């Protein structure tokens, strides 16, 4: 079955040598197989939280528990392979389509059946079949025989990458800050599809656009290193706080326009 995993942040703090708090007493539980939307107006906290979760940094206060075991007691390298951070930006590697999905840029051989299953679920199979050299096509127009993808096609490759990570043993998926090139509506649609096809995997979706994460099981609002609001979309709208205010402002851009 799908990977199960619960993660708990217990009074987690991260203080930089300069003395500033990137995170301050974060208490947060991610139940196994659930999704969390992480939103905030400033960038620092969201990125710091991910680097702690991925084991790339250690908290300066508190601890992280993975299925009840302190993260510090787990093998760091093994844990890092179980956390797949999928960045939407700067991910257009000038490698083949297969390498882009498998992120196999060296040592690890590509698992072909997993590659095809991931592509199928991401709706990328037909797109790859139409490429000049199929899976071996370099996804960059700067190379001989290379091929550029449209934004929508690229999103399917990113989805396939996330699904391939799960097929390859990732137990936590993080989708970090979709590219600014997406308009609000496309970004929200992309996140909805991402959450739909990764259902059952412990997932964190991060955005500075509040209207993007509305379908996550729970949403955490991060402000100045603290979680100021936590709940599902309906609860946060009812609470009439920052989330409700920002959601309303940002989703106004969904309003039908003359060209809709």
C-alpha cells in the first residue's frame, strides 16, 4: 500500500547565528497520509521548516518525531532519501525526460516500470510519446535534438517526478513554492491535481498564495517564525483571521473576466 508516516514538531525552534529566530516554538502534527498547506507572507520560516523536516538542518530547540522516534536517532542519509522535495522553480534540467522525472543524474539506475507508472498517473505518457526521442529527449532547446516544453507540459513532468519519488520509496512529499510564472488559477488547479494524485502520502504543499492551498486537509499560517493559525479551509475562513483576509484578496483574481 501507500507509505504511511506521521511527523510531529515539538516546540521546534531554529535560531540563526545572527540571533534571529527563523522558527519559534513550532508545535505541529502531520498525521500519516494527510496533507498540510503551509502559507506565509515572508519566506524564511517556510523554507526553514522544510530543511528541518528533510534533516538538512537540526533544530536549535525542541525536536522532530517520526512515527514517535526522534529524527536525530534515524540514519540521516536514509531519511533524506525518504523525503522528496519537489521544487517547481529552477527544475528545468537540461537532461533527458527520463532523467528529469527520475532525477537520476548519476549513480542510481532508472526504474523503468516505476517511470511508466508515474508518467501514467501524472498524465504525461502521451506527451513523452510525442517527443522526438521519447524518454531520451533532452528537455532543453539549447541542445541538438533538444525540445522545449510548454508550462502545462512541464507541470506534468513535475507531477510525474513527485509520483516517481513515491514509487521509489519516498514517504514524505514536499511541493515547494510553485513558479511565479503560473497565474493564480493555474497554480490552484495544479495543487488540486497534485493533492488528488498523491492522496495517502504525507504531503506538504507550500505557497505564498493563500488561495492555492485551500484543498489541503489542514493549513498552517506561518508568520514571523510562528504558526499563527491552523485548521482546514472552512475553519480558517470562519476564524476571519489572516488566512480569511488573504484568501479573499487573492481569490478575487479568480473572478470571471471578459475573456473567461
